[in-house]
C-alpha cells in the first residue's frame, strides 16, 4: 500500500508520509541560516560568507551538533508517528473485521464488566435496544430493578462456567416484545481471571412460534388419539355384546336343535350327529374367545388383577412361550377404568408381539407400585430387535402402546439388544390412575 501510494503521487506522497522527517530537515537548515542571520543583522557582523559558509571550528561544531540533534529528534518522531499510523490502520482493520463478524452473526452482542455495566454493544444490539452503553444490563435489557433470577452473567462470574444460556422475552426499543436466547461467555486475562463477560443475544421468535405450533399440534394429536382409542374401545364393547347377545344365542339355539335332532333321529336313521355337535361347540368357544379378546368381561366384573391373570393363562394355553406374572400390588387397589383398559391392552399387545416375533422361551410380567408410580414390565428372552423395521422406535403397535401410556399421564419405553430380548416398561403416576372410592357416610351425616 505504501509503495503504491508513493508510485501514484511521487514526492508529495513521500513527504506526506514522512512529514516529521521533512520538518526536521527544514528546521535544521533553517537553524543554520538563523544563526547566520543573528550574526549578520543582530550582532552587526557583515561577513556573510564567513558566518554562513566559512565558520571557525567552534561555530561549525555548535551548528552541526544542534542540526544533528534536531534531525535525530525528528527522525525518532517520524518513526513514532509512522508506527502510530500503522497501529491505527491495523486497529481500524481489526475493528472493521470485528464489525463484519458480528454483523454476519445476525445477533446482538454486549461486553459487560464485573459490576454488570455494559461497556460495548454492536450495531445489531444498538438497533434492538438503543444506546444502552454505561447502563446496568438488568435495568436496560431486562428492565428490572435487581439482578435477574438465573442470570447467565452471574452464573458465569460466580460459578466459573464456560458459558451459560437461557431464554427470555425482552422489550425492544420500539416497545415490541421479542424472545431472545441469551448466551454469556467469560473473557479471561492471561492469569485466568474473569475480566469481563461477552453476552450474545440471538432472536428466537421464529423458533418459539414453531415450538408453540408444534406443541399445539401435539396436543391436538393426543386429543385425537384419545378419542380414537375411546371410540375403539366402545366399538369393541359393542361388537362383543353383539357377538354374545345375537350370535351367541343363535349358536345356543342351533346346539339345542342339533341335540333334539340327535335324540329324535339318531337311533332311527343311524346318523352320527357327534361331529355336528362338536363343530357347534367349537364355533361357540371361538365366538367366546373373540368376544373375550374384544372386551374381557372379567375386567369389569372382577377387576384388573384377575383380568391380567386370565390373559396370561389364555396366552399359556395357546402359545409355546410360557408367561409368568408377578404382581406386588394390593388386590383391593382400585384403578380407573381408563387405566385398567390401557394397561390391559399394553400387556395384550406385548404378548402378541412376543408370540409373533420374539422367538422366546419365556416372558416375565411384573406389576408393582414404586414411589407413587405404577410400574409394569414385560420382559422376554427372545432374539431382540435390530436396527430395522422392527426397531423399538418404529412400528404402529409400539406407537399405540406409547400413546396409551401417555393418555394415562405416564411413559412407555422399549429397550432391546440383539439376542438379549425386549423389555417394555410402563410408568404411570398413581394420582392419575387410582380410582377414588366414595367414603361411607359418618354418623350424623345426612345421606
């Protein structure tokens, strides 16, 4: 840059860049002739050539020494000024680069001292909050009278953390409200002591709106899932009643008619009615099995423990895999109808998955209450799950079980390793599943 400037403007540019040196040279020459002027016109010594060009040794030594001192002084001054100019240019370049970097971030930045005073802000924060340099961060940014609760700057200063962040809705200079993610990072000296804190303000209004929309969508989906599952249970109950009331009665009538035909015509015709009677009985049992799967009547008449025991018994009768039930739960523990149905369906779906996919020899089912939570675990010793279509995070059956647990206010997790079986764990809060039985009236209470 220096060479280009000299080449472009020549001597003038060189004199401008070394103005102090030129001034020193001019001053030295001027001093030389000033001495001669003093001797000629003030001291009335008119030997012009002698005092300008032909001086004695002392006069020559004195003028030369003073001129050299002036030149040396101004040479040093010129070098200092050049160093200062280079330093200022480097500082301007670094400042421009810093402004470009902060502008490319698209976020506000501020430097805070240890007493929470704002020492510097970038253009983005200036546009958002105005000129807040010199004010306290909690008063100018948070518009509060004291240090904010969970303040990231305080967490960094007092907790010696590398960074701290939190989300907060702040008021902008134009009065609008905007969500910001505030990130605080310590600025340390060479000894590791915190000298200041760099605070970054990232606008997250768009993300907050997306999160709110996602939460609304999730609530709507959960409400829709609840309605679908409840409608499914009602339809199952209706179909089970239809099977029992209509088809069941017809099968009973057919069985009675076949018995009457056997009694009336078996001896006379020699016809064998036993296969027909057995087929009718088999159809009746199959109808009862289907109806029981749709809506087990024992769930409403006897309660949840007996229903779960009956489900395990039926599984052992129809599957080569042996299931064992361990219940550490009071028999008289009353649960809500929704909780009983959803737990029953989760166990039913888990046993169906074990029978179809697990290739297991045994499956353990445990039900207990721990820390005011209902814990249900279904664990098999089968082949486990691999990273494929049957992974725990995929499959409508597992998603349906998770949704049933969520409807009861709980969670469902599936853990599996290849060759180590699958474990389904359900955790439901007792306060949302326990049925509140009415207390008997005390003496003196009006019924």
